[in-house]
C-alpha cells in the first residue's frame, strides 16, 4: 500500500500542528495532494483506468473545497499551504 500509517503521520506532522492533528485543513490538503500525485502517476501508466480517473477528479474537488474554505477563513494559512505544497505556478 502506498499510504501507510507512518506516511500519514509524517504528512500531518509536517503540515498540521502534530501527527495526531488529522482535522486541520492544512493537513487534509497535504494528504489529498499526496494522494492526487500518486493517482496521477498511476494514470500516466494506465490511461484507461476510468475508476481511478473518477477518484482523482473527486479528490481534486475535495481539495479545492478545502482550499476555498481556507481562503475565506484565513488567507495567511491559505497562502502558506499553497506555497509549501507548490500548488500554484
């Protein structure tokens, strides 16, 4: 499995306040970004995997919703997570 418990804790530790802070928007955005990157690589190798493509589109929508929430609530946190994860070019 590509996403182990240890990897999840590492993602939340880097982007949240602690490794147990799974509810923070920054941690969830980071987790979604990790999963999106993994699924994108999978789809490059398997272009006809439509179930994975659907999951990828769903994850991108969830991440966008969380980013919109952050933008409306606290623009500084939004800018820091965008910069940290290099989401905008």
